[in-house]
């Protein structure tokens, strides 16, 4: 018979009050909800906005380049692209130089939706930055980048 092992409740409180991972997760969820609410009028989630923005380039990026930029695996990226492709905002086509690779392109409608979302993102992002009372937003971004 194994002996019951308990973690002291004080440890729970310490983790609750000091765990950076927990605080970042909570903040990420709150930010995601804020941006989802703001972008709802143009029919996008914050993740879809980021994905469309990652495709806004002079030349169509590969799936690998986008998955790397957004720090997501290819399976997750493929799933995220499907509703955007169904809406006619994105096309996925074989790379003429390497048929195994896929290139992602914003359609004209995708560019239109993205253009209508940018001012919403700008005002929402500015509002969020004002909430960082004791932090410089650029330094905060640098700190978050260091974690990733």
C-alpha cells in the first residue's frame, strides 16, 4: 500500500501568487477575449487576425514559415486555415518550386477583411497598452519575446 503524499496548502498559495506561467496564461486568455470581442464585427478572432496578418507579405509564405512565425505546429495551422479558406479569405496552393510545400495567399476578400480589422486592432492594442501602468509596452514585448 502506498503512503498518501500531500503537497502543503502553503505551496499551493505560493504557486498561485508567484507562478509566471499562470500569470501569463491568465493574461493571455484575458487579452484573447478582449481582442476577440473587438474583432467580432469583422468576423474574426484574434488568432485569425494574427494568421491573416502573417500572410500580408509581398510574396506568399510557406506553411512552415507561417507556423514558425506564429509558434504553432503545422497540424494546428492547417486546422486554423480551414475556416479562412472556406470564407474565401485565404488560398492554399502547391509551391511551383516544390510540390510538397504549400504557399498561403490572402485573397482580395481576405485583404479587404484584414484592412477593416487593422483600425480595430490599433485602437484595442492602444487601449491595452494604457493598462500597463508600471511597464513600458516595448520593454514588456521584449521580455515576452525573451520567454519565447
